[in-house]
C-alpha cells in the first residue's frame, strides 16, 4: 500500500499504520525517504559481519 501510494503521486498521505505513531518513528520516515530516492540501501561488512544500512544518496 505504501509503494502504491508513492507511485500514484498523491499528496495526502494514506492512513497506514506504518505512517503513524511508533511505526513511523521506527521505519515510516525512512521508507518514504527510500521511495523518494533520498536514501539508498547498501551492504556494509565490518567486525559485526555483513548488514544492510540506509545511507544518503550522493548521486541524487
């Protein structure tokens, strides 16, 4: 539903649990930033092992 909202170009945010309360605080804003192309998902490997990290896009 979140991707469908983004692709539709609607300005009013839908009433989705991921966009309200603690869910928005935890992941909602970051998901919107990924959909807008502001953040990119990259794989980093360090002493903790490989993991995904969201980083600001430098090519946008």
